[in-house]
């Protein structure tokens, strides 16, 4: 009997076939039937549902009429893609689970030595844009460190975690013939994480950062084991690492133990070719050997804060990206609502010398009506009797506090601007930014989504660091809870990206209603890039794909890259002589 591992939407299913003459079409329909049984109510699947079937390895499309025995091997991995899931040509590729599976082997290499890796490089490693090598200097340090460690073992010296137990068991000496088992035991006993696995991108960052730390040459890791880790990274063979279970004390013990466990051939592992499968099978399919732990190596693999650091790096990178693009979106909303630029005058902000505030004000000046970039919309209301705008329009510049709290404020103020865009008594635009209101709801519920996300963020912004529980028999009597803080910050940032995506869609829609007047050149370019992906809302339609597409626009910083040349032009025009 043959078995096939089939990916449907967000699940992997094992489908057995007793009949070698069964067709590819049969396999697809049987997988969908099993999926529907396991996921009742998770999207309606009719017997007539249209789909395509492709191999995971090489992504070759399979003819539905071909016999399974003719085109697939036993234990092959295949994917069933429902046509109805492709709501728009762009939507399916932005779905998070699909996005994780898009991987092309990189051509570029980055050399790691433990001392020079930047946040930007780490994030790019997570995206699979580099392979890893270690520098010659790092190799020498690793070899020297390993010689010192092996001498400790040969001479039966006392060494914590090398010839002794761990934590409270520090005084227990381990016999020489049990040292390998000791290191395996620390991995097995510590691999106790729970929850969903880290995405491939985040697991790549975790593995890359652990390799980078070991490349410093102080941990006693052998060059052989480190090279095996590098080979697994370069093949994108990524362990199943549950996202929960670290208190951030002696390190992210549970996540790093799961990372090591997969490299040892235990538990589950993911690769672009196989999807999720047994770690041993994934490694062997890529021609990689299982890691066999030498003295001290188990401890070397788990003792560090790489999960906190890697997720924190992603949070910082995404926070910077969304913060500066939030200013661009705010500028477009201000134009549509016919706000004034006077609140951003440089002399006003010199009186409150907060650098972040001055930078944001300068950014807004470079985008709005000026002698460099003229706006017909600004000209149309220059002589109005309005004294000042609402706070959400004139108090856009913020100084930073803590990351999650500070970034949350961007969404909070964005949600209020969405309300102003949707409310005809505040915007002078059609209610909920749609014609034939009543028949159409327009942005009514999109605004509700933004409000719901902001509400979730208010709870997520409760700081993790104020809570601490004593662990490890009171040895770790005050822990940071940094892992949860990092995951929580990323959740907040993702919500902020989604709220700002909704505002950008709403502001772009609002601009349609002030035509034929045009805004400034940079903001017109922002409108054009949105419209290149999302059509105006003429009547109600399924808007979730629109939000997902624009969120990706923001995470890739395309809005920022679009306006940068215009901001530079303004800066040059107003530079001191």
C-alpha cells in the first residue's frame, strides 16, 4: 500500500492508497474529503470543487488523469490548491502559510564570525536571501576552544555541564562513558515547548543567530557540529520549534532544545521540498548527516537568548518600517480631509526639541503642500475659516517609549483617522467612502476590524517584564519573560500593519472623491502604487484580500521606497546654504 503526504490549505494529511491504478484526481478529492472531515466549517468544500495537484519537490503540476503509480513515489509530498482559494491573482501568495513555503535557494553568502552580524542581515537571513559560511578566523577560534574542552575531559577535570550535571545537579560528577548521554539528555529533557511552530522565516533567524553565537569560538562546540548546522541552514532544513515555553532566564532553553532536536534527527522538520516530515527523513533526503553530540555540545546548543534576540530583531526592523510609512499614510489622510500643514512648521518643533518628533514633522513637510511639491487639494481650502485640525491630524509626530507601546500608538491614532474618513460629518465625503450607501456598506466593517485590532493591542501592550516567576529550584529566581515580550511585540506590530493598511485603502478611496483635484506628487505616487494592486471600491466586495495585499506593500516598505526620492528633493531644496 502506498502513502502520500498531501498539503491542503493549512494542513498536512497522510492519504493511503491500496489501488496502484488510482488517479491523481482521486488523490486530490480524497485529500479534500479528509480535510473537510477534520476541519468542519472551515470553508465549504463541495464535491465539485476545482483544484490542481502539484508535487512539493520541483512544484511540477500533475495531470489529474495519470495513475499515481506512474507519476509519484511512495511517501511523496504533494499539494492540492483549490481554485476558490485564489480570490484574486495576488491574494493566495500573500497568505501567511503560503508565503512561508515560497523559497528559492540563494546565490549570495554571508560570512559569520559572531561579531559583525547586523539586524538587517539577520532579517534577510530569515527570508532565505543568504547562505552562511564562517570566517577563517572564527574557524581557528572554534578549533582552539574545542581542544581546551577535550583536555578537560581527558584529564577528568571538574567542568560544569561537561563532566557534571546541570543546575542543582552541579555537584554530581558524570562518568566518562555517560558524557554523550548527558548531552542528549539535556536536549531531550529541555525540549518541552508547546504551541504552534515558529514560521520558516523565524526558525531560519533562530538557527542563523545560534550559528553566529557559536562562531565566536567560546562555547566549545566542535567545528564538525557547527558545519552540520550550517549545512542544514543552507538547505533550509528547519526544526519544529514551538513558540511557547521560554522564560528567558539562562537562555531560551526550550526553543533552542527543539532546534537541536531536529538536527539530531528527532521530532519534525520542515524544508521547501518536503514540507513537514520526520526530521531524520528530511535530513537524509537532503544528503545531510544527523548531529551526534560530543561532550558539552548539548549545553552549547541551548544556552543563549537567541529566540528573544531573533524575534526582537524582526520586531525592531518591522517597527521602524511601519513607523515611517505611518507618516506617509497620515499625510495622505490629512490631504483627503483637507487638513493644514501649519502644525508641522519647523519653528514650532524646535521649541520642543525631541529628535523623533522633529524628524517626523520634517518627513510630513516633505510630503505635503510646499514650494517643492504643490497640492491642488491644499490650494482649494487655503482660505477656509478653520483654525486648527483635530489632534489625530495635527499631532502625528510621536516620541518613542517602549517598542510595543510606542508602535501601538501608531495604530490607535490611525484608527481614529479611519473614523474621520468614514464619518461624513467629519470628512465631507460620502458615508463609509462608498456610493449608494445603504445598498453598499463600504468601509463600515473594515473600520470595525481596525478598532478590534487596536483593542487587542491595548491588552498586548501590558509589559511582560513586570511579571516574574521563580524557576529551576529558585536558582533562576527572577526571569525576564523576554520570549513572550518578543512574540507579543511582533503581534502588536502585525496588528499595526493591518490597521495602517486599512487606513491607506480608506485614504486612497477618499482621494477618488476629491477628484479632479490632485495632491502632491509623492502622495499621488503612493495612490498609484495602491491602485496598481487594488481597484477603487465601486460597490461592496470581499475586502480581506485587499487588506492582505496592502499590508504586504507596507511590510516590504514599497510605500517608503516610492516617496524617498521626493523627500530627498525637498530636503535638498530646504538644506542650509
